[in-house]
């Protein structure tokens, strides 16, 4: 099931963000929000057949997340958790 593979990949990517390098708090918050949007949408689709429009939206959300998170692929996990806490506090 392609949707399940996308969801698993998304979760792994978000966890991988634990190992990334810093630019600005606003950018990391945008990255985390994009990942959350993708996960929330994927969760809604996981128990049903996915049509072309839903799959396209999923791909668009994934592309947005990848663009917003590109700068954080090598950030240290501890630093990522600190920045994530700052985002949640805002």
C-alpha cells in the first residue's frame, strides 16, 4: 500500500529531523508544522482507498515539508528538541 509507505517515510523523516543543523527558529517551526500537516492528512487517509486528488494533495504536502525541512537534515537531536519546545511555546 503506497499510502502506508508514504506515512512510514514521513514519520522517519520527522524523526530524522532530530539530527539536523540550525538556521532560524521560525524556519524550524515552519518545518515542524509542515510535517504535522502531512502526518495529519496521511492519518485521515490510512484507513480508506485513496483517490487521485487525495494522493496529489499528499504529494504536495510532502513536497512542501521537504522544502521547509531541507536545512535541518543534519541537526543534532538535542538541538532539534530544544527548538521544537520553543515552537510549541509560541
